[in-house]
C-alpha cells in the first residue's frame, strides 16, 4: 500500500461518497467546481483528523458521482453505480460493481450471485449477511423504486459456488482440480446450446405470432366482408319493401277508385230502377183506371 502520510488538502467537490471502516473515513468520487469528475481515494483519520490521499492498485472504476460506498467486515469496500462521462463523452449512469480491498489497497471486480441491478445513481446500499442490497436511485430513463440483492462471494467460496453453478448446468462430478479452461469450454458449449434452443423457440414463437397476425387479418377481412354483405342485404330488403309498399299503395288507390266508380254506378242504377218502378206504378194505375172505365161501359151496354 502506498499512501501519502502528509497532510493533504482535499479539493472542494460535491456528490461524493463516504464509507467508515474502523477509525478511517474513505471518500471517493464526486464532482469538482471545474467540471471534472473524480475517482481518487482520500482517507480521513478519525483520531488525528488528517486527510491522506491513497494510491490504489488495480483497475479503478470510472470517475463518477452519486455512487455508493459500502463497507463489509472492515476489510472491503464495495462501490456500485454512479453517474459520469461515458465512452462517447455523454453523461450516463453506471451499473458496475467494484471492490476495494483495504488490506491490499487494490481494486477488484467481485463475484456475486443474483440479477444485476439496473444502471443507476443517487441510490442507497447496505450489506446484510454477505448480501449487498441496492435500493432506489435513478437513471436517464426512469426513477427506480426497486430493491436488488446480490450475494457476495469470497475468494474461498469461489470453487464450491462454481461447482454448484456448473452442476446446475448438468456438469455433474466436476472436480475442483479439473482444468478450468475445459470446464469453461464445456459450460460455454452448453450455454450456446441453450441459447440455440431459445433461438429456435423464439423463431417458433415468431412464426406463431405471424400466423396469428395473418389469421387475425383474415378474420377481420372476412368480418368486414360479412358486414358489407349484411349491409347490402339490408339495403336490398329495404329497397324491396319500399318498392312493394309503393306498388301496394298504387294498387290500393286503384282499387279504391274502382270501388268508388262501381258505387257511383250502383247508385245511378238504383235511381234508374226507382224511376222505372215509379213509371210502372203510374202505368198500372192508368191501366186500372181504364179497366174500371171499360167495365162501366160494358155494364151500360148490358143494360140496354
């Protein structure tokens, strides 16, 4: 470990992170007034109140702000997330996890089990029973309200954990002394096989989706044709009803006119019959009168 034991002046910055390990306060990251992002490590001795800048070996995390520093067993500090300039120079949130080994003063990339949290900054983190818990924060797309848990793996636990992971892939009976390259190649081969199977299943799913889309389109087209046919039938029925209604109305008007004409003719005929009856009655009366007159003349002749 190489550390500056002289008093150091810490440049002013904001949005940095702190972690307390024993009697020392570790500070990392932040954003300076000049616009630069920081990634150097400063340590404050809580007894002497002296700042020291420590040089750390290994591949340091990118300069950022809004990350979390979480101490674990007073020997390691875990850094997660943050926001800083990306490879293209644009500001972006990070989802990287780094471990600072205090004994070796070296940055490492730790192993863990669990689903990696989404990129974020401005979040909170804590360690509970060798599990690193990350909550909240935000990134360029959304504000987060989830809790992600990662089981931290110590170096002494790597071989048993790897054996357990490989056994889940079907690599039973893997020896811890076996060549890791062969095991890795075999695991990668099985992973590629699994991805090929997934790819084929996704292709089948895509075909099913395409068939469903075609069937849906055909059904919609058939339904539209049925609707148009039904509408046409309805219009034809309505037109036929209108035509029959017009014909019926014309026939009824003709029949009504014919009935009126026949009724008028019957009335005229009745009047004529009545006049004829009156004429016949008058002639009958005249005949009767003449008959009586002739009878009286005949009686007069008989008396002579």
